[in-house]
């Protein structure tokens, strides 16, 4: 009789302890579960694609330069910033026209809005990104637009 009482008590204790365990299906995602932004990765500047009405001469030396965007750093050629703060913003075609005096279609984006990313406290080439698609971004530097492709 004592033996069945101890077994029943032990079983009850195990059930109570298990009921306080983590419910994995209701847990918030861990940092490794959250998807990385599409602009994270290694990029290469491939070509000049246009200018704003007010711009400097096109600096072709930017073509071929590498850029890297991660949580830990952002870099463009030899310039880098550690622990960058990325500020993402969706800009409509009308707002883009007001701000940059170009329509999105002028730079090869045929939609009513575009996602942009500005890296706070960093004023270098590659600090302002226009996301065209998962494999293509556009940077604006000195009034000139350059297309970057993601490295695989």
C-alpha cells in the first residue's frame, strides 16, 4: 500500500513539474529564428544607373567596390561602422520624387513605393540603400545612383 502511495505521489509531482515547462509553440522567436533583413550580406557595385538633377560628376571608381551589411557592422570599401543602426522606411513614388527629384521608374523600380534603409551616424557611400529586390540594391552617392548585386 505504501509503495503505491509513493508511486502515485511521485507521478503527481512529475506531472506538476512538467506542466510548468516551456510551451515551445507559444514562445516568442529567438534571434536566430527571426529572418535576416534582405539587405544583410555581401554586395558589389555593378554599374552607374542615373543621377539626380543636382549631382557631382560620376565617380566610376565606386564600380567594383564591395559592401557588407550585418548586425555587427556595415562597411563600404575601407569605410566601416560597428553596431550600425539601420533605419528602414517605405517611401512612396510621390515622396521619392519630392525628396530626390526622380521618380522610382527613373532608377528601374516600377512600383508605387520602395523600401529604403539609412544607416544612422554614417555619412559614406553605401549609407543610404534603396531595396529594388532580394538581389539588387541601389545606393545614392553625391547625387548619383549605383546598382549593387548580392554576392552568393
